[in-house]
C-alpha cells in the first residue's frame, strides 16, 4: 500500500505537487502561494489551457521551479456537486497518472477532513498491484509511487477520518488477492487457512471439513465436491462487537475453480473460472474490513469452498442430491453448481444463527451479464427494505445494483418430475431469475438478498479506483450497508 500521511499545508521543496481546483472558484491561497514561488507558472498554464476546474480535467506543469519536478492542477467540478466518490476517483486517477513519481503532495486545503481522507482512499485503492509471481519484471516497468502526503490544516481530523477507510482498503486488498490467486495455489483448504488469519483481527473462525459436513447432511455442497481430489471446506467467521443485537449475515459462493464438471465448459476462457470464488472472496474481505475498523455490529460471514471438476466420482446430470434442508434436488446441469453450495450454507446460516437478514454473493450466471453487462450486479430479494438499503449503499460506493424480478411464475420452471426441484429452469430464458428462485427455497423466509456479481467480479479495463483485474466487488458495498444501517450506538 501507499505510505499515506496528512500534514499541515506547507509548500514542498521537491517532488510533485498536486493542486485541487473547484469549478467557478479562484485558486486557493495555497495554490496562489505555489504560483508565486514558481514565478507565475501556475497562472500562465491555467490561462493558456483555458482550465476552469471541471471534473476530470487537469493541467500538468513540468519543471515549474522552486525545486518541484512537476505541478498538476486537477479539477473537481462544482462545489455543490462534490461527493466523496468524485474525490476518491480524483485520488485514484492521480495515483495512476503520476505513478512514475516517487512522492506526491496534494493540496486539500479547500476540502473537509473527510474529503481530504477520500483523496487518500482513492489513491490507496488504485495503487493495488498483484505481482507476487512476476520474477523478471524490469525495474523501469514497476510503479515508483510510494508516498502520498495530503496537505491540510485539519491534518489530525483527516487522519482520524482515514483510519477506518484504510481498514476497508485492507479488506478490499485481501479480497483482490484471493480472487487473483491461481487455482493451483488457492484451493479450498488453502483459502480456509487464509480465512483463519482473520483471528489476528479478533474474528472467531471455525472451519468445517468433509467429515463434519457429511455428518451435518450437506448433500448439495458435497455433491459438487466429489469430482475433485481437493477436499471442500465451509468457513464460519464471526465478528462480535454489537452487544446483544442479532447478527447480520453474509454468505459467499467459493468455487475455487469451475470446469463445469461433467457438463464441462468450453476450453476458451476457462482460465477465468479461478475467480468463481469471488463471492466468497468478498465475504472474507468484508469480515476483515469490519473487524479492522472495529465496526459496532455482530456480523457473520460464511463461505462454502469447493472445486468443481469432472472425474469418475463427479456428480452426474440426472443425480438426485439431498440438501441439508432435507429438500431433494435433481441435477440437470453440473455447471449450475454454485446454487448447490449456497443451498446448504444458507440453510445452515438461518438455522444456526437466526440473523436479522442474509445477503449472499455469487458469480452465479452468465445470464446476468447478458442482462446488465458490467455496470450493475443483479439484486434479487424477498425484502423491499433490505433492497432499498443495499441500493443506497451501492450508489454511495459506486458498486451499483439493479433489482431483478422474482415471482411464483418463474419458480414453476424448477419443477422436477422425480425430486422436490431441479437445479436449473427450463432453457435459457430468465436464467439468472430462476437461479435466484432456486436459492430462495433455502432461506426459510428469512429476509434475504442475492447478489449475482458475475459481471462485476473481474474488470478488463482500469477504473479510477480499480486497476484491471479483481474488483473485490461487494466489500465496500456491504461495509457501507452495515455502517449506514446496522451498527449499534
């Protein structure tokens, strides 16, 4: 991570200085001081480029004098439209644009302490890099940016505001690491071991192996695992800091690699299926974030971890599985395995912990990508209030959700001739919806939301605060859901 510091506004004598500008307002007193120290270089550059401070606009002034290597003036847009997300994006864009500079100083004197901290948060998130398997990368190809100093007269307040943000960033980075790891490294037992490291943050961690899950009757989850030589795990993580309040619960699909099983996927692009555990990765990152910032909540994170492989022992189309709930499932397609994992873990969660609500995350269907692309995750729920809270948290964090329909008419597609249900509906129509209808059968009436994040787990292009790769979608969204609605006083 970047080395972040907050300090009183003082003109640096070396490195790169970033000045923030508000559209329609004069440059800040600090910016005018920098202009005087550089013989009017800032004013000349702003005038020559007709820079007005518009959001996303910038002016770069190389070698301006006063010992500085560069001054960059960055527009934030109009003050009455300024939000934490806009400021975060500016911080992230700066970290990317100036990654070749060893140290940056950013003038945040015109911002509140919370917005000054948001600049640091954006830069921190964009600074993520997964390079542990690069052994021959040239030094000149590596980013040099190591430190960022936010200049503000409210340095103490900004430092306090940034501390919980940093804890959330730690959770995001943990999630990104897990999702990015190759599947020969991150198989179920290894991921469970990494979950256990959260105990250093005060999280209670319990790991269930195949013996325990067979004794419980996890016939659906175990059915997915039987084709693989790697054993499955279920991990229960508990953060208890909310007094006597009933817990909130988050459940993640953790298929560490998904071939599709006997209903095998095409070879092209199958390497992407290492991130079919992104839902579980988000839950682990969320629990790290909540514990890291000492959230005043009782929260439970559960992840079902399996590998879906074809072999002589793999489940077959036509098999009937008996789930932990006692409901039977006719397997029509072994590539519809994530919902089988969630079925047992969700039933266990509601029965064991009686949470206020359950939210599950899963890279569940390609159909949701057809419907929503890579802009929104699909939101399915049996509870309007929970939906509204999740949607608001999504808007605030940029992890956007779009509510999809559910009804008894869709549910009819799951009717089986020989069991309580099939694991897929009929044909391709409404595939993400019938998948959600399947999962709902295992929540036992508990307030619940299902987030289909198949289109959001991995990004093929850079965004201001997300370098291309694992997005850790859901960590910030669900942390915000908790912070805004479910923490005790």
